[in-house]
C-alpha cells in the first residue's frame, strides 16, 4: 500500500479501532500469574497508542504532503544529482495511473537539472472516442512549503472541485498539473539561484514534460498557475517573470510579496525575484492577469499584501483581481471557500479547449 493512499489510511483507522477493542475485551481475560498479565496489558496499551499515533501522523502527512512515498519517508529516494542514470528526462518519462485517474511521474529537467515528482489529471472527455485531436489549456497547481503535490488531492479537494465546476458550466476543462515546487527539499520561492534553478524547473521543464506527453494548447493564453501560501507567491511571480510561459496566476493567501529573507538571504536576489518588484520593473512589461485572495483573519497573509500589490500594478499592463474573505485562516478550509470565485475567473482568463480540427502534434511527440 502506498504511504499516501486512502487504502492505507483506512487500514490504520481500522487497526486503531481493533486495538482498542482488543484492550477492552482481553484486559480481564489474560491467563497466568500477575507477572505475565501486566506486561501483556502494557503491550496492548502501547499498541493502542502506536496505532493512534500512526493514524494521526498519516492524516497530517496526507494533509500537508510532507512525504510522498515510503522511499521518501525512509530517505531512500534516488538522487539524480549524485550521478544516477535511473531518473528519466522529458522524453523518457513514464506516467503511472493511480487513484482518481491521477497520473504520476518523476523526471529530471533538462533546463534546471533538478529531479522531482509531477502529478497530472486530465479532464472528463480527454480520453473519449473522437477526442484525440482536441487540445486543452493547462493549469499548474503549486503547493505550499512544507507540502507536496499530494496536498491538493488529500486536503485541497482537487480534482473534485474542478470536475464539479466543469459539469456545472462554471469553468471549462483544464489539464491540471501538480509539480513539486521545492525539488530535493530546497525552497527558493520558485527562483533560480546558484543552488537550485527552481524557476526554470517550473517555467521550462514541467511545461516541456506536459507538452510532450499530453495534448496541450500552446502559448501563455493557455497556461496558468494557482497556488496557496508559498505556492501562491510563486503563482503571482512566475507570470510576471515568464510572460511567454504563463498568462494568468491565482495566489491564495500568498507569502509576503516582497520576498522572504529566510528563503533568499541575498537582498538583491530576493528583490528581483519578488512579485512586488517584478510588477513594477519587469521588461518587457508582462500582459498578465492575476487573482490575489486572502482573508481578514489570516495573520500570515494579511489584506495589506494584496492591497499594496494591486496599487503597485495600477499603471502597468498587469490586470489584478482581488478577493478578501471576512473570516478564515491559513488553511484549505479557507482556500476551498475561494474556489467559487476563482474557478470561473480562470475560465474567463485562460483559453478553453480547441476544436477537434486542430492540427496533430509533430511527429515524434508521443502523447498520453
């Protein structure tokens, strides 16, 4: 069973319940003298505690995406930077299909030289008969730090929220892409640094991977970003920094839009990689649409962040939409309450699927 699978979590819940029942039923029925009975009772108590702790820890891991697999937890993941040849690049990457049709792969980017996991969800109708020439827009979902792509699945209500919105006609179909935003556990606020070229990973390598294996539309009008917390900071930053790659971004409760000194200690590097600096100084001026959302009660991402950014963007080509909820903290309960406003906005600012008469992909470009 996979570490993050629903089956494993349900198994732990059942084991916890059975442990408690065993303790209650066997407490007074253990045969033998006292020096035998009491150690057995102690073992039953410890079993109850161990199963309860394991269940709670698994729930926390699934909610925050701290570890994505058993090898990740045990520290046995293969490190491509150490000279391994087992991690595939874009063309050789292979996707496996898991729960809810989520396709997963781990690959090494040719631009960043980073290795990381990418999850992909294709919308209803993608594999339908006769749809093999239809191309789709792409929305990349960026998790927080700490976190992982699985955070969107186990706490974010994805892809269910999109499936429902599509079926109700509130937005159009997207291919959803969930990449790791801190490959190797190195957080750079999605920036290229001497240590880790995370911006290149997200803006070049991941789009290359998805475009190679899936039927995607081309151009920034068809590629967008949505993120929360640190991922929200990145979703506001990357369309300004890479306007040729992304045309829209949604930032839910983003980290300070001037950058985090704990993440990028170098003041100049932090400045030129911050959304606040980029909205004023990026050249050529990006023609991007950004949606910034927070709540009045979120002390980690107060409304002042959003207001200051919207003011800075007034005399630019960047179109800013804001949302401030009256209540809510820095968590998925709040972020899911933002979906009803965000999902239609994405449908308005990013292109929909093209007509089935679109030209086929170039030869030599296999697609899922």
